[in-house]
C-alpha cells in the first residue's frame, strides 16, 4: 500500500538554490514510497539521488535533511487538503453544511500541490507557505514561473522594495488582475480563484514563515486582518472599493478578529447570486425598462411595501433602477401601471420618516423621497417585523442612486461638452461611475442576505458615505479623475483653443498647465473642475503631492508597493472618520440622561466661574475691606498709568502659559490619569412616578439645552486641561499670536478693525469668506473631544438614610 501524492518535476533551465524546500532540478532526484508497516513510515518518502554529471556533487548534499524537508512539505499539504475539503458552514446556518461549498480535492491539488521555483530565503526571513502558493499560482496564471516573475520584479524596483515579499505578492496578483477591466471579475465564479484570493490576503498579512514553527498547511482557523483585506479586496473588480473597504471588513468580521475562509466564500457566493438575480430581473422587466438597469425589487407577501397617500396605505411593488424609482400599486383588478420618480433630478432628497393611520406617527419603517418643499413626495413603508434594518437598507439604496447623480453632475463633464473626445476613454466615465454605484448596492444586498450589516448601512455604499464623510470631497475628486481621466488624444494647439473659446494665449497656457494628472499619467481637464471643492486648501495640498510615486504602476487602479490616488485619499478619509468617531464617543459619554444629573454636571463645570464671581462679589460688598482697598489701588494704577491695553494680552499669555504647563505636566505623567475628569454624584433612587414626572415632555427642551451646554463646556475644559494635546497646542499658539498682535498694533486700530468686521460680515463681498471661515471653525470644533465624565454612585449619609426611612414609613402608614 502506497501513499499517492502528485509530484511535478521542473525544467532544468530554472536555477534554484539547493537550500529550497524542494530541489527543483529535472530528474535530479526520484521519490519512492515506502510501505505503511515499514519502520520508515514516519518519513513517508525516501530520497534516492543519482548524479547527472552536472556541477553539483551528490555526495555533498545531506540526503536525510532534504528528505526531511520534503516530507514536512508534503505532510503540510496533506493536512491542508483534509481540512479545507470539509463542508463549509454558511453564515447564519450554523451546523448546516452547504453541499455547494464542498471543496474539490482535485482542484485544491492543482492549487496547493505545486512546484516551487522561487527562493524561499530572503533577507527578511523565510517565505511563508501562503506566500509561496500565491506567488507561484499567480505567476503561472500570468504564463510564467514564480522564479521568472521574481526576476522581472527585481529588475523593476529598488533593492528595498524587492526585499519586501509583500511587494512581490502584490506584483504577481495585480499583474493578473490588471488584464481584466470588467465590472465584476469573471474568475470570481471559480471556487479555486476565490480560495487563491483568500490565500493571497493571508500571504500579504503574514509573508514570512513563523520562527516558532507553528505554521500549518491549513486554512482552518486562519483569519484575514483588516489591513490585508483593505489592500487586496478592492483590487478585484466588484468585490470592494477603497472608500468603504474598512467598513465592509467591519461588517463581515463583526466581533471576530478577522475574516475566515468560510465567511469569505459565503460573501462571494452571495455577491454572485445578487448579480445573477439582476440578470433575471432585467429579462422579466425588459419590455418596460429597456433603457435602465434594474438594481433591486421590493415585493414580498411576508414583507410588503406600502405607499402612503392621504393617510392611506397602498401595497405594491417597488423597482429601483440606476435612474429612477418605480411603484406598481396592487388593486382589486390586479397591478396598475407603474408610476415613476426620477432620481437623477437636482434637489432630490431621501429621509427616514414615521408613518401611521389617521395622521398618528406609529411605525418607524418608512422613507420619504421629495425634490423640494412644494413638490411631489413619496412615502414608502418597508414593512419588516424583525426591525427597521430593511428600511435602512432601502434608504441606503435610494440615497446611493441620488448621490451618484449628484456626483456626476458636480464632478463630471457636461453631456454636451465636446472636450470629452479630447481625452481617450472619457466618454465611458459616466458609465464607470454608474457601475461603481451598482456594485456598491450589490455588496450591500449581499450583506443584507448574510445578515452582516452595520448600524448605518450608508457606510457601506460609496457615494452616499463620501457625501458626509470628512475629506469626502477629496475622495470624490480622485474618483472623478479615475473615471474620466485618460491620455490626451492630441495636444491642442493655441490657435484651436483661441478659435473655440476666444481665450487669450496667457489664459490658455494657464488653463493647460492646471490640468490634474492621475498616477498613470491620465489627464483630467481643468474645465471639468466645476465643484467649489477644487479650490479648497485640502484639495490644493493633496494634488500638490499627488505626483510622487515610488512603486510599479500597472494601471490607475493597481499600483505595486505604492497606493493609487483614490487609495491615498480614502486612507486619509478613514483616519479623519476615526477621529470624528472617537470625538463623538466622548460626546455620547458626556450626554447624561435625566435633568438632575445634567444640573449637577452643569454646576460642577461652572464651579470655577462661580467661585470667581463669589470672590468678586465679596470684594464688591467690602466683606474684607483690606482686600477691597488693595484691588482698587491696583486697578486705578493700571488705568491712570495707561496700562489698560496690556491687561488683556497678559491674561492671554498667562492662560496660554498655564495651558502649556498643564500639557507638559500631563505628558510627564505628573498629573495622574484622573486629571481633567469631571466627577459628579449619581442621583438617589426614585420610584416610577417620580421618574415619569422627571421626564415630562415639557422638560425635554430644557434637558436638551443643558446637554448641549454641558458638551460645550466639556470641550472647553478639554482644551484648557490638555485633554487633546494637539488641539491644546494649536489653541495656545493662537492665543500667543493674538497677544503678539495686540502688543504690536495700537489698541485703537484693533478696536476699529473689530468694529469694521462686525458691521461688514453680511455684505456680499465678505459673505462667502465669512461663511467658509465659520465652516472651518465648526469643523475644527467638531474634532475637539469632550472631557471624560465619571458618575459616582450615590453616597448615603446617616441623615439622608434616616429621612428616607421616615418618608417610607409615613407613606406605608397612610396606606
């Protein structure tokens, strides 16, 4: 009885070091199988070498060492095949194997049992098994061996880039992916390719062999991390995009540390089912919607769709296309003709709303679509007995189509613009943007079927997410350059531009020089930059540094050892979103529930001001005459010696010095971790009637006012007490700069300037500038976190406990 493993011999022309896992020399060694009952069964294979007359001497090679490494490789491969061929468990159906996901051993042998032609040893360590498999398989899919791909890559990049195995993994993978430009990669339908992508993400995350020897030739229990997923998944058409890849990972991983093979295959399977379902939709609805692409249909007996009109609900079917929303009402005589709501018009808005019969707002499961205050409004209720996730998903669907057309209108060239014919491929830019939105909606549908949604599905669709995300305008710009950019068909001459636009030569030279270029040299014309975001400071700084590139550019979407422009902007957007989320978390923690608690917090925050006002009141009331006389003497000395202009600068300097001193002490750890936290006592327990009285509707406005005021005071406290060192430093520098101005410029001129500023803010020549400045201040203010608030339990003292006992006894005696 013999063990059977496919063994592939390589060509003799591929030079490989003898220290590789397998000696790849044609006919250099032969493998023979031993009996299972043999004492050498533990090694499984024997290595029988014969000299072929080459320059290697067979006596110089340790046959036992080579035999041991070969058997270790084959053992790992066998364990891998055994484990990955187990039935995969579909998410949401624990314990129910999916027969369609049982892996084919023959296919896996073709993937995992392969010849190794690349060097395992690198300056940074030994290659991991996943890295070897990924590099070899993608190299063969590119028509070359891993060794030849490695040799080509070494000639293209610097030594430092070549030594990083991640770059070689990217080069082999991206080279194959760059050969296809379809909306969704055709190889995704192959289970072997799906698994190879998963292995590639593992290889990118852990490119080197672990020194502890814990690496196993198995995908069981392996998890792909966020960094690897965000890097590899968007490179595959239709699987993810750079803007929302991190949110997609969070949705798939959930509470886990990463994405498993089963979860990855389930996601790809659901995604392919969505695209196949759209084809069937298009066939059934083709006579009615021949010029539009159907994205999703909402109709179900268990979960109907209702259209509310005049407090009446009409059931029907909702059809969402790439341009409009259709509703087919169901009447007594069957379905009526569909009515259409154009989503490509300007001013369209979609909002979540509540509906109910007779004007009573009872059900929070509807959306309203309108184009203005006096225009037609659709109110659609998506009935879902399991919660409001269905409504939220449809809200994201509709909002994504609306945001898509806003993006095309703002960042794309006009339909009648003839300049699109001067840039190769610009005519397909609108189609690329639509395809991107369609794929985003498809991914959200797949996650909906998997029940893997975030709290806000808007974060999973690209254009809707970027519309409100910080730095989203810059990502919009990079997407526009990616969609409409391309090589110039011909270089326009000065005479052609003057004849076409009547521009002066100097103006035209400026216009030509201000085009935007992608990382591959694609051109995005200046005349297409109609959005006001192009002139923002963030945009200017981004495009000023966009020309630097270090890696291998395969296409505008695939760059090895570097990032595309969309990826750079998306990473910055992600970082800013994380800052905003952390800031919002501090604000949410500071939003206390209950009026008494907010009152106590307000008292604690204004305690320093209250103490200062109390001391000033004591001086004013002459409660301590010697202190009052001293204060008056100092004040009169300042006034009569013309020292009044120096009072305010000195106060600012003292405040700034105090803030910086606290910042330095906090960085040294001399203030303690609890420094800056606001501590209040919790309220004593109360009965149900007291709680109901405390939260009356008449007091809701007061509570909201106190909460907002407390958040403002907590942010000020954070700035002063160095709760956020960067903000503290910036504010301190601003205060010092203000002090310098007041010291240099006479006060009368400063007062005149302030008065001038106050009376000219609403004039036309300053209105836009003031609006932008206020917006900038609001954005910076939104990044300031609130000081942490600690709510201590209520402390009972003897008098309090006695009074409470007496009240309880009195109530019981009355009853």
